[in-house]
C-alpha cells in the first residue's frame, strides 16, 4: 500500500483498517480528525512524518467486516452489536475498577477523581447518543436501502448526522483529556495490578470508540447522505 503525506488519515484508514493501530500508537486522530492530511495530522500529534510513513507502509493489510462493501443495514447492525454492545458491557466494569482504584489510591493520585468524573460523563453521553441512533437515525438509514418509504421526524438525514458528529467531537475531547490525565494510560510505578488493569481497560475503551466513530463519521454517515439524495433525486453539489 503506497501512502503519501497528502493523503487524509481517513482515506488511509479506509484503505487499510490495520493502519488504525498505527494511528492509535502515534496518537493520531483518524476518526473526528480524519479529514486532515497525514502531514498535518503528524504535525498536530508532534510525530515525525517519516516515522509515521515507515510504520504505515509496513503495517499488516487487514479488513474488518468488509465495511467498504457492506450494506447500510449491515453497517448499522455491526455498529450496534459490536461497538454499542462493547460500550454497554465495558462501562460498568470500568466504573467498578475506577471506584476500587480511586478509593485505594486517590489520596496519592488525586487525578483519579477527575478521571472517574470524566468517564462517568462520557458513559452518560454515549448512552443517550446510542439510543438516538438506535431508535431514530439507524432505522431511517436502514430504510434508505429498502423499497419501503423511510419515515423521519427530520427534514433530511444531514440534520441528525450533524448532531451525532457534534457528540463525537465531545466524546473525543473527553478521551483526549483522559489520556492526558493518565499519562497515556500508563499506570504509575509500584501500583497494584488493579490499577494497571484499569488503565488497560480505559485504553481499550478509547481504541474501540475511535474505530466506532470512524465507521460512522467516515463510512456510514457519508454513504447515508448520498443514499438519501439518490432516493429523492436531489442533485449532488459539485463541491
């Protein structure tokens, strides 16, 4: 896979989902910040462009689900089962770990209090966000691929998508703050195994949410907008 510095990180991740692991390692945002070129994304993350190119050129070519070929219904089902399910399964476990670790180590590591508060806010926001998708947006997107007329409480799909994108930006900001507070999810030396388990769980939560948002921002939502325009014969802007 030949990669150039002017390619967007979104396009690189779309061409090879395995590159997401490289972006995660380098701290490069490929979901909400997916429209940035690789060179701009490296500059924002303070990563040498040459290092990123070398890692991306040699990363394993992988594919998840066949997302580029999946129908709109298959994509929404995958997101709900895999990623919404992950959030709902992991959130209670991480919150329990946070309570346990904070109670034991909070006096020495006061940042844990803010980590706990931020994660609770993230989980609450994601819960409301996922319900809106499952009850309103995704059923409409699914119907775009079928003969039945989609029913909606909005003028165009771009309206709820804009709200979902704003939610993703907010979630991304919280994840960024969590990474900062936890020193890149590196547990302090000499802390107990539970502390280490907590930070590993938080890092995995971040990784899954990044890919979750990438699937929606960069694949599902653009395809839904095109499908709606084609359904109602709306001319696509030249821009």
